[in-house]
């Protein structure tokens, strides 16, 4: 008997993140003693998000080319800078209103500056590339080689620091980006290392998603439903508008900007990593992980719809 498990997950927006994450959360909710009971490798899989993510970022870095063409560097740099600027603006505003701690009651319970910045800071690379293949140009597709620098907690830490919300010691900041830099060096020194490491990116995603899910209690998920949808819509609307304007002003047609208005699947790991670096964010980490995961799903639906709509408008006007 054969079950179309991967086919089913691929048909679900963000399925390779959301599916394993929910499975881990389900086990943690119904059988919280499961990892400790079995221990060994089984227990390690439930608690090993950080080591898996370290390997993941090495593999992501290996796919980033130092020798990208100037046009690609320019396009990618503009999109990357705009995405980071958007995160900084959101961080400054939210920081003044919310501070570091999450809201503890009411309709917005669980919302935090950490959740907002993590959702806005990182673009879904697979979704961006898929949309560029269908609607964009090779230059636009290549721009993600620069935008990949968003991956991981480094940019979120920088954004929180720029927003004046907290500071991180330089070894912590360097440690957050070092695996990515090591991967970049390996991939550029030897193309065979790039070919060896980069395919592992897709394979590692469900494993760290499962480990992240194992830290969550599904009893908390229901309370984030409305907020998760609202957060995802805000990411598409706010970052999409800014990215669209910058893309148009730089000579593009706006498609690349709209295609970058999403939340990356690996952004769900950022709240935990930031909290590990600075304990002041520990109370916000768990609810922020749920909210960011919701934003991943919502933007995986809204970003393609908005991009396809604009591409259709351009086609009609030709």
C-alpha cells in the first residue's frame, strides 16, 4: 500500500512546515512524557531543534553565490533592505506600544513585538522562486541569492537592536549568522560542496518543524487563530506595498516585490532562537512561534494571489 504523503503536504501551503509542526505539537499535547519515556535518539528528535537548525543554515548558506551578477546584487539588495526596513519600522512602533513582553489577555493575547518582527523579517524563498519561475524574470529569481541572508535569527536580532528594544552581545550575533557564513564559504570555495549541501535544505525543514512543534501545546493554538490570520494579512499588505513601490522605482514591474511579501517557513524557529540568545524574550517565544507559523500559512495563500493578480494586470496592458 502506498500513501501520497508528500504529495498531500506539497499541496498544502507551507505543508512541510505546518504538518510536522502540528504532529509534534499533537504528541506534546496528548503525551507530554513521550520523549522522556523513550529517551535516546527518539527523545533527541523532540528536543533537537537548535542542532538541526544549525545544520540547516549551513546548507542554506552553501547555495548563496559570492559571484552574483551586479544586477542581481542590486535587485536582491533592494528587496532585502526594504524587507529589513519594514521589520525595523514594525519593531519600533510595536516596541513603543508593547515592549518586550507579549499581551497576556483579551483578543490580542500572545501578540508581541517578537512575533511581529519575526513575521515581517524573512521571505518564503521557495514561494518567491516558484512565483518568479511563473511570472518573473531570471534576474528577479536570482535576487533571492542575496535575500537568503535574511534566513535565521540574525536579522531579527539586529532589527530588535536597531528598534532600541534590546541589545545582544557581539558573540551571540556572530553565532547566529556563523553557520550561514560557513555554508557560504564552503559553497563558493567548491561548487561540489554546494551541490552536496544545498539539496539538504528541503530535507531538514520537516525535522526542525517537528522539533519546534514538540515545544508547543495545542491548547494555545486556538487562541491564536484570529491573530495569526490578521498577522499574515498584515505581512502581505504592509511589506507587499513597500516592496512593490521599491521594485517599481528601481525599474522593475512590481512582481518581484509582491512575490517577496511572505513569511518564510523557517521564521517559525526565530522566536525560540532569539529567546535563547536573550532570556527577556522567553515569555514571548512560545506564542510567537504559533503566530509566526500561522503567518506562514496565510501568506503562502495571499502572496501568490496578489502576485498573480498583478501579473494578469500587466499582461492585459501589454
